[in-house]
């Protein structure tokens, strides 16, 4: 099975005070640590598991800058055969442009399956996967947490709300957006990542893909970003842990919980 | 001009709440835009619609076909893109649900209309539609506009963002299309629904939930929280990553893809407060959140907040309870 898996590098923002940059349209990214988008880790693992089970070839793709190659090297260390980085050539992109770029870069490749994450942890849009499928004319399913290969199709488990899953048969070639928890992404060591540096990592500029300026035009625009309003939130308790503990016990009792 | 089209979801012969929320917001927007509101229902038989449903739209397009007894992407996308092309609505709305996450981006590519997803608010600047959405799991908000919305735009709406209006008082002309003709062969086929929710304990009945998130760090340390819950007489629940990692079975999970809970007190330990999680605790009496990150979004929905290492807090709580 020939599989393409899309990966994105995203900033890790826990315990970070986000700061808005001068443009007012994005955050200051200096000093932030970066990780592979959580959902993409599951997508890469799923691609490798399918390859290990039924054979095939896995190509990891990212659209980004040189720094973003880090996530490709991680995917290679996990078992992808080769990697492609589409350089942004200094352009700002949105989901649709990313999808068009990936579609153009992998056009003509032998392909049975494309995997992406359900959503990226930074923009939380959940659009790139399905847009890519539509551009390429692939069948698709979003929010998948189980894949069972069959002859010419896949039996997939789509996660709906409230603990309900839907079992669906999807014809190949297909694109699935992968939900967290579908597998347990394997651990890769620094050593493993270093070894994987021998594998092919090809770089193509987004400007070399034959996309027109109209193709590269953004459909949406962030007018401004802002931090959530400080007011209206929780009443913050303060003190050392034992004082906090006493306060919380007191609240629980007041709210009718017998502790 | 100013017309709005809403895609209505149903499952197991029952209308979904999110669609009522969206149509209520659409009603407000359509009034401001002086446009017509059209609801599209694709079903095998649309007899599950509440009797007052048609008064929520100016026009109700019901397409009845066996293929719509469950979600059939191919047929749904075909029918809706055709309606969009015929009617050129100013705005197309649907839920940011697993089905909407499939349909929204696909319709955007097929119709060429720009898309904004997972929107928590929609505003009008004259007749131009703008959205508010969250980034970084709710740590940042963004106001988004469409570069070129001259032909319309598509929005997927986060469930729970808008209340359901009591009534809308629209005229509700019914257009019924049976057996939509010439639907292309489906690229996927519905097989069955599976309920993954049942388990040994039922977190929906607990009066006190001690809920852990990814902040618990490793499986081995969950035992410490179990002890705490035992001392408090509460039940352990969790956020999704705890289940994803196999640390607790799925029936402990709170949230949109887990369970909605209604304890008197919900104690959240090391949970950031992503919307898919907090949607599940809307019915909780009091929410107390413990998190190392003072900017964690959970503090915006909690009643009480504690900025502390969850284990330091848990140890102190155990000590106090032991006294
Ligand atoms: C379609 C879909 C459905 C989903 N359904 C659900 C669902 O049903 N339920 C659900 O929960 N999620 C769901 N999610 C996932 C959701 O978006 C978040 O990823 C998830 O809720 C995050 O869980 P968390 O808060 O435990 O982890 P994180 O976001 O990683 O947060 C961990 C928190 O712990 C804090 N922390 C770390 N260490 C400590 C410490 N020692 N002491 C105190 N605090 C600490 C950190 O500051 C951080 O705030 C869904 C996502 C999608 C896309
Ligand atoms: N710049 C990118 N490069 C490669 N893949 C991406 C990129 N952006 C998004 N994706 C893929 O699309 C998925 C959904 O992202 P998004 O639509 O941005 O929320 C991610 O999980 C990735 O698999």
C-alpha cells in the first residue's frame, strides 16, 4: 500500500504566556518549543503499522520552513521511507493553499491512501485533509480511529459524538483524517532520528509547483488575535497546598458533597 | 441577497441539538440581513422533525432518499452543492461536528466558497460576515474575515456556541424532494453504529468526579489519584489523552466524544480545558480546576481555580482528609 502522510510542526504552548506580536495578527514565536502536531504522530504511526502489516511505501510530507524538517526526520525515524518538504518561499498560507500545494507535489505518485491529522494543534481548523482529498478526487472520511484494510477498500471506524462510533466502508484510493488514540505512536530516540538522516528528504519550493497566483491567494484573513478576556473566570484560591486543600474541602462540603 | 442556508443533522431518527443552535443563530443573522433562511434536511423520511421546526425557517428543503437514513457523504455533498449553486446563499452554516468536518471543507472546494471552521461567534460588518474562532486550544481568539465573499461563504459552528431560540416565527414553506435523481455512486457505505460508552462504572451518575488530564504525566501515578478519589468518596474520570494513551478505559472519558457529566462538584486536575472537554461538564454544579499553568483555558470556565502542581495539591488534600 502506497501511503502519503502529512505532518505539521506546531508550537507547544502549555505553561506559556502567549504574547501578541506587533502586527496584532499572530503571536510572538521566539523562544517557543516546537513539537510534531499530536494528531500527526498518530497518523504517521498508523501509516507505518499498515506498511508493516501489508507492505508498501510511506512518504511523509510537510509544508513549511527548514526548521520544520524536524518533524519529517521524526517521521523517517518512525519508519517512513522518504520525506518531502514543500518550502513556503516566504509566503503566508492558509489551509486551502497547503492542500493545493501538497496535491501538486504528490501528483502522479502511486497512491492508495493519504493520512492527515484531524486538526493541527495551533490553528485548530481541521480543513487541510478533506480539502486535499477533494482536490485529488479521493474518497474520504474525517475523525477516524480505526482502520481495517479490505480488498479495494478500508473498513474504518469514524468517531462521532457521545461515545458512538460509526463503522463505514471507504473505497480506495482514500484520504482519512486520523483521530488521536487510534494507536500508540512509537518512541523514537535522538539516535534513531540521527540515523534516519540518511533517508531521502527532498525539498520543493511552493513556487515551483505550477500553482498560479490565484491558487496561492488566501481565502480568509485573520484581522486580529486577542487574548481571552481576563474577567468572568474562576475565583482563584491562593495559599500553600494545605491551605488550598482546606479551602477546596470547604467548597465541596458547601456544595453538598459529603467529604 | 442575505440568504442563509443551514444543513440540518440527524442521527438514529432524531434531530441533533447542534442544528437547532445553528438555526437559532441563523435566524438572528437572517433578520439583520433581511434575507431568507433555508434549512436543508436530508433523510430517508423526515418524520422526526419537531412540529414547530418549519417555523424556524422560511423554507425547508427536505430531500428524502434511502441513502440519507445515515450520513452518506457523496450524496449529501452532491445535493448540497447543487442547492448552493442554484440559490447562491450569502452564508452556508453547519455544525463543526465529525460530519460537518467532512462536509464543510469538501463543499468549500466544490463550490469555491471560502470557509471558516469551528466558529464560536459570527458577526456582521454591514452585510459582510466575520467569525470568531479560537487558536491554540482556546489560549487565543481570532477575528477572521473572508477575502472574497462576493459569492458567499461557509461556516462550521462549534456545538454549544449559541442557545436554542424558543421560536422563530418564520413561514416555513416546505419543499419536498423525494428520491433525488442522479446521485453519483457513493464512495463510502455506512455499516453500523457502535456504542463504546458502557463500562464498569458510570461517571454520569457520580456526585463528585475527580478528573485527570494529560497533566498526570504517566499511568503509574493515576493510582495516587484513585486513592484521593477514594478518600473523597468520588469517582475518577478523565480527559481524552488519558484514554488515548490507554491509561484508563474509554468509559471514564468526559467530553464531546466521551460523556456529558453532571456531578455536584467536578475537580479537574491537569486538564487544559479544550472545548471538546468542557462541553462535557456544562451540567456540573461546581467546577474546581487545578493546573500549573495560570493561563490554562479551564480557568475561564471553572468556578474556582488553583494554580499548583496537581500532585502537591493531591498530597495536601489527602493529608487534610486524614486529619
Ligand atoms: C473531534 C475531537 C473530539 C474530542 N473529544 C474529546 C473529549 O471527548 N474529551 C476530551 O477531554 N478531549 C477531547 N478532544 C481533545 C481535546 O481537543 C484536547 O486535546 C484534550 O481535551 C486535552 O486534554 P488535556 O487537557 O488532558 O491535555 P492538555 O491539553 O495536554 O493539558 C494538560 C494540562 O495539564 C497541565 N499540567 C501539566 N502538568 C501538570 C501538573 N503536574 N500539575 C498540574 N497541571 C499540570 C498543563 O498546564 C495543561 O494545561 C477531542 C478532540 C477532537 C478533535
Ligand atoms: N503545513 C502543513 N504541512 C503538512 N501537513 C499539514 C500542514 N498543515 C496541516 N497539515 C495536515 O492537515 C491536518 C489538519 O490541519 P488543519 O486543517 O490545519 O487543522 C494536520 O493534522 C496535518 O496532518
